[in-house]
């Protein structure tokens, strides 16, 4: 474990500005003991803001691009069913490549930085979102689609006015899983030199205060994104909450 | 042509064909000409050269066992399925001259599972086609309110979602939605199939009442011969393999099935089923001796000799039936208060089946036909019902029932 990590900084050079940078007036003994030091945390909280902002950016961009790609693929595959199997296989392979391995595979091609991190992060969202959109569209009751066509909605109208709205809960569910997964994976982005909350975490893994704050922010971000998607979904699907009278 | 448009923003509608959807559109005449449906790779045709003529304003029922192609026939009308050959003419015009989506907006469509949009309110569901046609908002709102009332739904349902309604209510919404632009032609695929029997009966009756005023041309698919007989002006019985076995009115179908298949399909009780087609007023009523409690029995016996009905009927001061009397009740000097057996009471508008059933449930096989006030206007005998069912000409004037002079037999 430590051996593996030991070789990483050669490539990643993570933790700029964080390396053993613990100088602090308050609670000096707590800090030197690697403990959880509330006073230190309060004093140094602002230094986590930049990595947090970066982490949000990494996640949101990855989700936006991942959603656009998988949603488009899903719409294509919805009408051309034969596309589903190859898309699932391809995105499935991407999904199973270990993230660290992918970073290192990409380094020679795309170099260190944001782009490399995004390529990896995006590729992990594809399978989840694609599958959920396809499942959601498949789950639309056939009688509803039949009635829509029978009343004279054309294919595009059926898709956008009937099928996609009714698939929204399933689509949102996929987006939520993708969001939480991406927040977690983005903490490895610093290996690709893309920053994020992984930076402070790996800069001082022994210092509990540091790991607690950076790790805690990851968790909070995941929860916040999850709730955000949920809130938007509930806003867009009022009928799912209609109580039978 | 421009139709009176109360809405200020009618300009948008006037520019589109939507304005043609005026509240009183004429029903369409529908014709199938040698229609064939054959799926590639299938050995036999799904529909074998079907020709049918449906007059405007009538209900055509397509009925048959599953796999007979009845739904396929219906779905070819609005081109949900494209025929492999032949033509379907709507008011003489092939249904292929317009784009399918445009054609469908002009044809009401009701299916068994309702197909209501779960994510749209009842009002929005009903407004589907008007919205597609670009009606102005105010006109849509007016029409939606009107339609909900027409199908007997409380206006408060307008804002609800389909999941908040019962099966029967949902099916009403389905009918309202199909009627939205008053389409000249409607397709209904087992519309009442998934509903409990009591609600189904009520919806059928309400729909028939609605049809009396709307007079739409309707293609109605069912596998239930009783429903076919009840709903249809004309019935097309389909045989597995897509053959038309018989095309006839309900009465013709029951009286003279074309072949063994039809005979079996309409059922061994087809004579009884014809009772569902007639009403008490269609039959000639008979007369009996009407007596009051306290009348002398000798007089009653004397009257009975010339009576068509062998039982005297006790009535009250207002002519309402109280009891049938038999020989035992006439033993004393006078008709004793309270004697006699219960009387089946039917009205002129009752369906014969119900009236006959009522007669069978009583000891005396005659029913008193009463008017709106309950007073007796005549007697219905089970013989008269039986004569109505007997095949042959003119059962309306049975010779032996004639009480007038000169009716020798």
C-alpha cells in the first residue's frame, strides 16, 4: 500500500501547497499528534475552498458531458434496439477499467491535467446513465405510447411529450448514482494533475484533521448533488406524488 | 369556412385546419374495399380481403375470438397498421391521402387500457388533440369543461392525475379525450373491457345515450358477443384467419346466423339474446279482468270467460296492480282483502330480457305493464314474448291475440 503510493508523487506531484504545511498557533500539540483539531480546522478551513471548487467543477463537467453522451446514445438506441448491446458492452468495459490505470494510460496521450481527469470521469458515468435512460424509456406503458400515436402525435412529439417525461424518475435515479460515484472518483483526479479534494487528502494522509475535512467535504458534496438532482426531479414530476383520492 | 369563435385569440386557429373542427361536424361514412393484411413471412393472411360498408352515424362492432384480426381491422382505419392491399375510404377519400399523424387527429381513439397520460392532468389529457391542432387556450378550456360534463365527470377532476381516478372514471376521460374535436369517426378497442361488470353496464348505457345525440360513426372492437349485440347497429363477426363470417344487424345475426361458426359464436341462447334487442312497447299487450277487493266472485268468474288472460288482476283505486287471483281465491262470496299472489310489474320502455326475467320470477306468468304513475295499461304474457322470439314473419300481429271480431283461426 505505502509502496504503491510512494511511487505516485513522481507522476502526480499531488498536494502542492499542502505538504506538511501545518504551521499553526492554536492547539500545536494536537496538530503535531496528527489528531482531530477543531481550532486548526477553523483556522485553516479556507485553504480547502479552492480544491472544493475544483472538485465541484470536475464533477459537474463530467456529469454534464457524460449525460449528454449517454442520453443521446440512449435516444438513438431506443429506436434502433440493436445498438443497446454494443453500447452497454463498450461502456461496461470503460466502467471496469480501474480509474488509476486509466489516468496513467491517458497521460502519454492527453498529458496531465483537467482533460485527462475528465475523460476518465466521463467514461465512468456512461454505463450508469445510458442504462437508466434506456430502462426508463422502456418502462413507459405501451398503451400510453399507443394512445399518443393513435391521437396523432408524431414520433418526435411522442418522444419528448410522453416518453421522456415518463422516464424522468428513472433518468434522475441514474443521474444520482452517477453524481455520487463521480464525486468519489474525482478525489483521485489529482493523480492526473487535475486537483480537487484529492489534493489535500493525499498531501497529508496521516493528519486526521486534514483527511476529515477534505473527506467530509467530498461526502457533503455527494449528498448535496444527490439532493439537488432529487429536488429537480420532484419539481419536474409532480404526478408521481399525486395521492390516489 | 369561418365558424363563430368567441375567443379573442382565434386568429391562430383560423389559420390552421383546426378551425374545421366545429362543434357540429357530420359523421363520416366508412368503407373497406378488399382490404388485405399480410405480414411478411407469415403463411396465411391476417386479414383476407375484407369489404365492409359502414353508414355514417352508425356503430360498427367488430367481434370475434382472439386472433380473428378484429383489432387489426380497426387499427388499419387510422393507419396504426398499414394494409397490404385494398383501400379504406373515409367519406369516399382513401385514408392514405393525408399524413398518418394528421389523419389520426381527426379520428377519435379509445383503447382498453385507456392510455391516459399519467403525467398530465385530466384536463390536459382531454386537451391533447385540440392542443396539437393549435386551438387557442380559451377555446380548449371551454371545450374541456364541456366534455367532462358530457361524460359525467365532476369539474373538480380537471386538475387531478389519472392515478387519482377509478377505472370507470379513467375510461370516461378516455372517451372525453377521443371526443375532444368532435371527430367524424371514432375507433374504440374494447373500451369497457377492463372494467367491472356493473360499471361496464352503466358506461355502455351512458355511451349509447351519448351516441343518440352525437351520432358519430364508430368502429367498436369487442370479443364479447353480448356487448356487440348491445352496442352495434351493425356487427361484423370475424373468424380466426381474418375472414368475415357475417355482417348483419344484431337482429339478423341472432335470427339467422350465416354458418355454424357464427351460430356457435353467438351462443346456444341466441334466441334469448334477441330479448335484449326488444322492448316491452314492441309487443302487443293483452287485457284481463280488473277487479277490486270486495267485488262479488260470481261477477269475476263471469267476466273471466271472455278474458284473454285466465287470471283476474286486483287493482287499487288508482289502477295500480295489487295481486293476481286464482280459483282458490274465488271460492267465497266476495274477493277477500289481501288474497292473491304477487304481480310482476314492468314498464313500456323496459328491455324485454329484463321484463321476461321478472315474469319468470313470479308464480303467475303474466306481468302488469304500468305507466309512469304505476297504473296498469296492459298485460304482458310470456306467450307474447315467446311469439316475438319465434322465427317467421310479422310476430307483431299474432292471429290468436286479436280480440276483435272476424278473427277466425
